[in-house]
C-alpha cells in the first residue's frame, strides 16, 4: 500500500506473496519481472461493496485466487484482518471506512 502523510489515503498498488510479485512495478525500479504491461483493470463489479474507484491491473492475482493458492488466501485474509479500519454502513447503504489518524 502507498499513501501520503498529508491526505492519509492508502492505495493498494502491489504485493509480494510467497516470493511472487503482483501489481504495478514502475519501469526502472528493482528487478525486471514478468508482470504484464498495464492494460485493462480487473473487473470487481461482481462485488457490490467494491470501491468503484479501485483499479488493479495484474490479473494473475485473481487467477491465483481462482486456483485456490493457499498462500494468496492467507495473505488476503491477513490483509483484511490486520488493520485498524472500521467500516460502517450509512443511511444510503454505502460502506464508509474510518480509521484513527496516526498524526
């Protein structure tokens, strides 16, 4: 995840799971990988609670989920559980995320 101190906005960009890198890697940064070039973002429309502004371009992560990769499942479960974000549903039925600011 990356974010700024001024806005305190965190965005999921890339991850490494069991030595395999998923997500965006800016050209010229780190080791060369076989990550496909940025093309179409993944479709999360099947999840009605998904953030419509979220974009992730590495389809291999979803393929690993579909194949039942236990390491990917463990990573995603820990990512979902090990944070301080609290979600609440507003009167319009939308999820609102709140977190205590570290500032």
